[in-house]
C-alpha cells in the first residue's frame, strides 16, 4: 500500500500537495477510533476528521475539538482537506482521494478513488469534529450531482463482512497465481456490468498484475 502510493502513510489522513491524489485510511470495524460510515448504497463515504496529537497539554484528544490548525499556525490534515472541499465549491474541481479500509491488523483493502465534495464541523458530545463527504469517482463522473444519478439499488463498495469472508476463503492469495502481494478485491462479474458487491461468490482476490489484466472482462 505504501509502496504503491509512494507515501509513508503513517497517519490516517494524507493530503498530498505533490500530486492530484491524496489518501485516506478508514475503518468500519467495531471499536474504530473514528466514526466513518458509508451512505447511498456505498456510493458516498462520510469520513470523520482526526484528533489532535497526544502529548504536552493534550492528555486526552477525545475531550477537545479536532484542530484545523497546528500550534505553529499551519493547517492540520483536517484543515488541508477542509480547504480542498471549499475549493471544489468555488471552482467545481473535486480533489481525488484514494481510500483504503482496514479489515484487520496488517490487512488493508483498496476501496478505490473518491472525490471530496464537502466538509463541515458538527458537535459530538461536548466537542466539535470534522466531517468530510466523498463520492465514488467512476469513469466519466466528476461531481456529486452525477453520482446521484446512479441506480439506488447498486452498491459499489464491498461490505467489510464480505471482504473478510473472501480473504479467509482465498487464504490471502491471488486466486490465479497464489501471490500474497498487492492484492485487490475483484468483482468476478464486473460492477460496471451489473455484478454484485454484496455476495462473496462474486468477489475474488487478485494480485495487481492479474487485476489490471482483467479490467472489465468476464472470465
């Protein structure tokens, strides 16, 4: 994952000023530190911003507002993504974000590319947290308005439970060459051709080479 993105990915929010694509790490697992969730049958991701770093006067980051600025006055990752969402509203150019989901310790799934289209703060308990809205970036789709035209009975994101089942069934290896490296969750009947994301029988593990070679072909 880190090698593919050419980033260290030491943190969950990674705004890259060197390219057009940034990276977010999410989790839908019980007990996850942040409340990420999907909406619109998997077409929309609501991602929670990240807390202040622990240390110094900050003993419990969960008791204070999520920061927009560092003590130095520079933007935090929250602030950088917030500014990117504001730019989208001003000029219509949405920031491209690659999203990875943690399935279990050491195992991450590539959920694909999303466009960052909105951001805000909301009160949770006694503090304010950031929320970021991202929509699936499909071919030919560049704005949230286009995404809403997708069929509502389709689910693009593969649910975590299905990924867990497929990972165990395929023993964490490519089903074509048994490689354990750079694995992707692949739709056997492609999503673009109506394939379901909801059943393990339509999902398989493929290495990056075989996944790229297949594209939207039905084997």
